[in-house]
C-alpha cells in the first residue's frame, strides 16, 4: 500500500511524495530533495529535521515524546504544530498528511 505525503517547500510549493507504511517522514522528505538535514540521524540530538504539521493533521499524529518537545525548543521557526520528522513513522492512517518545511531550514549537506 502506498500513502501520499505532501511537503510544502520554503515557497509553499507542494511536493507530493509516495511512501509505504513504516517509512520515516525524514527519509521520505530527504528522498524528495527537501532541506531536512537530520544531522543526528534520528537520535533526537538536534532539530535539523523540524517540520510544521498542517493543523488539521497535528492531533491525528501520535503525540511527541518529552525528549522531542525538548529538542523542538531549539528549532528555528518552531510553532505549536512543529514536530521532528525523524520521529514520525508513517502509517496507512497518515495518507494525505501535509507538512511544511520551515523557511529557516537549511541542509548543510548541500552547501
């Protein structure tokens, strides 16, 4: 089963991606070429994979762990619906999920 995830890039342009249940949102975004660095490789030791979840989706996701909330305090442009994309494992129920990449995001791997 394939699920569709839409990322909104820095300019608000939609980037539709396909993923499978069990995929990690960070890896899906990176594969689509979005500036989600993921410096710590999913260990919750940075906030370089920060995304902003569309408000209508935020409460439908599993809640963030306390450690994730702590790292989001360091994320540039964090908002109420911010999450670390490395901590979102995709499920079939997330088909249609929309997240935005903050304007402040910069992938140092591409510099």
